[in-house]
C-alpha cells in the first residue's frame, strides 16, 4: 500500500490511541490520507518534499494531536 | 473468554529444565552452579553475541542488540541508571512456559536478570507476573526473599489477566502506575523505557537463557541446537480449550533448536493442523507437521514462526475453521479498545470468520479486514490476529474449501456452540 520512504523523506504517523476519527487530516491532505470504513486515517506512503507544508498543516489541525510528521 | 490451564505438565530438558529433580530452591541451585559470576558488559556481550541469542517473548529480537542499545543510552544519560524488567505477564492463555519456568527454576531466571543488571549498572529489577496465575507471583516472591544481592532492588508487579498485558509498552505502563494497556511509542524501551530510563525489558525465558550461557559457558550451551541457531527453546504444547474457554492440561517441554517436532507431539497431532506461535501465530498444514522442526529458518519457509513457543494441535479432530473463529472472537474481546482500527476491525473480522465457520464464503471480506487492521495500532494485537486468520485462508486453504463444501469432518451442528 505505501511505498518505502527514501532518504530525507518524512512519514506521517498516527498515535492510534489518541485518534478519534475526526477526519480533518483527510480533508486537508487527501493526497496522503484516506479514511477507512470507520473514519480512521489510512496513510498513503511517505510525504514528498513538495507536500511538507500541507502535511504540517494537517498535523497542526488535528484536534486530538494524533498525527505526527517524522523523519523516515 | 479463554483462560490458561491451571495444571501443566513439565518434562526435564537439556538446559533450562535440567534441574527439575532438584526442586526450585536456592540451596539446590547454588549447589549445582555456585556463586553467580559478574561479567562486565563486554564480557557478557562476547558470550551471547556469537550465539545469536534471541528474545523469547514472541518478536525474537536479538538480546545483544537490546543490551547494546541500553549501554549506548546509558552513556548519554549520566546518573540515569538503566532498569531491568523480567516480563512474565504471559497474557497468551495458550502459553504456560514462562509461568512454569518461574515455578520450577525461578533462580535461573533471576540469575539472568541479576547478570544483566550488574553488567548494565541497573539497580532495580522488576518482575511482572500475571493476576490469573497468582502462584507464579508467589513463587517469585519466595525466590527473591531467599536471594541476597546487595545493591539490587526487586520490584514485583502483577499484570491484569488480559491478552495484551504482556506487550512491552503495556508492561511499562503498569510499572508507571497506569492501566497496563498498550500505548504509542516510537522509541524502543532499551533507549527510553521505565521513567524514560534505558530499560532492558525481556521475557522471563530470555533471562534464563542469558543465565544458562553464563552458568554453563557458551561452548556447552552451543552443544545444543544447530550451528545457525544454538541452544534450546521452551514450548507449551496444548490442544483446544474446553467449551468453557479453559485450557485443560498442557505440557511444557524444552527442545533443542532444529529438533524434529515428532519427538514431542503425539501420533494424533502428526496428522492434524498445528497452530504454531499461539493465537498470534500461524497454522501449519498437516502435511508439513511430520517433517516440522523447531527452527526459525525452517518455520519461516512454511510461513510460520515460533513466537512465544505456544503450540496448539487439533489432534482431537477439531475443525480449524471453527477453532479460528473461536480464537478471533476471543482476540476481538481482548482488544484494549484504544485504537480505532482494532476496536472496530477485530469484531468485524471475528464476525466474518464466524460466518465462514457457519458456511458462508466470507473470504474476500476477511481478506479486506485483515488488510485494514494490520500495522494500525499501538501494539501488534491487530497484526497478530490478522496473521493467524490469514494463515487459515492460505495455509489451510484446502480445509477451508472442504469446510465450505460441507466435506469437513466438522458438521454445521458441531460448531453452533462456538463462543
């Protein structure tokens, strides 16, 4: 499903116990986040450099602070 | 609810279970082995690294790498003493080897913990046992009371009886005074564990192997097993739990790596599906059971792994589809319910596998759901559950076909009682 991350790439990681399926991440970053049938995020591969700002915005928008952007 | 057996047989073995006749007491232990040596970290690593000693809690992580990580982080954090944790929470009800080991040879396990603590400079050694096997906690308490180790503080904990209690981060949560449930971490315990300190958290059997290597010497340890996988491993051999969910009987044996399985399995087990690695493990096809060997490499070739050494045979004629449905139902109930995909996905998966057991071809949906839960939780509970279910559909595909065609030995009326 998700391609392996390359050097210097970043990945989105979900703090699962924190996540309550609010779905803001998928609205803000549909390129990288889909929702499963229960509304929980499915991360679609690593974040390319060009998407970093958008990814940071999605991370900041999570009301549960459940989304994290980390070095691969 | 599935519960561990209260009575388990234990047979003498080559190393860990070689002192069975002498009893569990410290005096007998010291009469056999003498004073515990105190190798420094380099000497300890030099002992175990060539033996490729792996953890016995299920993940099979190399012990030497864990120890190296603790040492590295100890160096960076002056004044922050490492912590040693002996994990015998044994949440898997099909497994009884850690509990049994602490019952019959507690000092070998505690030796391993002290060896590690001395080498790492840890002052506190925590031992975590399970609430549904209270005699194990008592055995540890008695053994610890007999020992005299200046500078070592023993701390005993009792984990709640649930499947995920033994997961490393759940154990650390318990030690921190919070509910012992899995929590998110992106750092290994060896780097930042109990109170943020570098923590050597390993399974009880793993510590006994550490002690065995030092007590007997690497040469005599490696005289057992194979060149690639020296030493021995403990197995819990069981059959399906009774209708009320309780495992009945069971046997703990110590086998050498590479040993053929027929030496410890009975005749009926040699022609029946075998679940290797417990409820997070994988089914082995009956055709592969007679040639099965207890070797990580060999098991990998047939899509299985030893896990924590729980081996469940359907030699009683139970149907693997009905049994899998029952176990997945149990695993869904055992979800801590903290992570959405597990909380929602496992009950959905359990319902579909139950549908399969009742004769509906739900395989496609089962495949979807296993894909949806995998890798999406704070612990490996969804992954392990998905692994067992997937092995039913792949390894035992022929049996599933027979089951759906009603050619399976188990007839529909026999499975109405599942859960």
